[in-house]
């Protein structure tokens, strides 16, 4: 196992890129040496704050830096597949934020290149790493809890195109390919089954954003468990994603890194992992997989079934008109 410092480039110095930089500060043996953003001034500001040597506006600049071992992509969804492929072709390990792609074709192209390259390619399916969901996963794996139903609400108020910092976005977010991807993958992961049924309906298409602002998805696992997912960009609070796990030996509510039982009593998940920060834990797994030469949790190969399901749902919605 290699002990040399892993040199990292981060592309996308926005709200989510900053979360990764904050998480990486807590991880030994990793150094961010390059940061890429859309606006050079803002990117230089981030580089200065985090002590990063190189700042630029083109991913190719980072890929040309010989010492860069790995890249983390926090760029707009539409660029994910193409940029992941560029990283792998440059011989760099890659972690791409969710979603891997906004088409099945894109996702499968990344998966094929990962297989032939043997490099680590991982997708930021953060819910697999949040301590709240890990706690559930461990109980399921130990045979102490069997999921019968997941009831999930993903609610934002995004009638204008703003990011998590309240700044105007340069791209359009997507309920199906981004926000539903979290739950579709998590449902399969937590039940330990394959998604055997999937159905979706959506509300009207927004006249300027060109996307549906409301969506409802139903899933069934090969284990027999079912999932109901409601998504909205029209919801004026509370915001975020709330997961209700209904099982044979209890009910649990996960709100990001916090977990409660059915009586709304908080469960201590602070000892589940080395951190309470899901993004940091995700990054720790990425770097550990590189060092140990193994496939990471939420590798491209492991999350590919999620994108096949999203593709089926998209075709259904297109046909429904």
C-alpha cells in the first residue's frame, strides 16, 4: 500500500467544491495542488484561502500537471461524463459528484473506460456515506432490520436558478438525473436488492428552466421492499431530503447526518465512522481505494444500475408526454 502523498486537482470551486476542500483538510496524506473554476478571480480567491498552488479555468490545465494523481469533479451535471472520461484518459483517478452523467450512454461510456484503464472511478453518492444511513446499512447487514418501505421527500425552493450559496447558476439542475439518483441508488444499496419495478409521473414543465418542477417516483426491490419518492423545486421549506425507513423491527427517520426513531428520539450516530461529515467520508473512501488498489464503495460499476433505472424512468416520462 502506497504511503506517498496523493496530489489532487479539484474542478468546480463552487458551493460543493468548497465542501470537498473543507473535508480534505481533515485527511492525512492528501494535498490539493490545483483548482479549476469558471471565473479566474473567484478561483484564485479559493486557491489562496486553501493554499492551493495552481488556479485555472480549464480542466486540461490540471490534467497536464504530471504530479496530479486524482481529480475530484464538482462541475455542472452536463459535463460529468465527458470530464470523467478526460481524467481517465489522462491516467488520473477520478471522483465525480453525483450524477455520473445525464444519460445512460454517458454513464456506460465512463464505466467501459474505467474497466479498461483499471483506475479508480467513483461517484459522489453521498448517502452511502452519511453516518445516519450507514447506521441503517449496518443493521440490515447484521440481520437486525429488514426494510419494508422507504418514504423519501426531496424538497427545494428553486423557482429561480440559484445554487446552495444563493448565487445564480450557470446550468440547470435536474430532479430525475441528480436528485432522484441519490434515492434510487440508496434504495437498492440499503435493501441489498435490484430494482425490479420503477414508475414515475411529473408535473408541468417550467417555461424558462425547461424541466419539471415536481415529480413522483415509485420503486420496488427484488427483496420485496417498496419506495415512494416525492421531489419538488416548488416547496417553500423545510428544504432538503428526508428519509423514512419503515422496517420489521422499527421506523427510522434520517435527515442528512442525523437519525431519529419513530418516536422522534435522536439516535447517536457519532461513533459510526471517523467523521460525521458525509462528504469527508466519501473523500476518505476515494483516497483509501487509490492507496489500496481496490474498488471503492460507490464505484462507477456499483452505481451503474441506478442510471439504468433513471434511463427507464426518463423514457417512461417522455412517452407519457
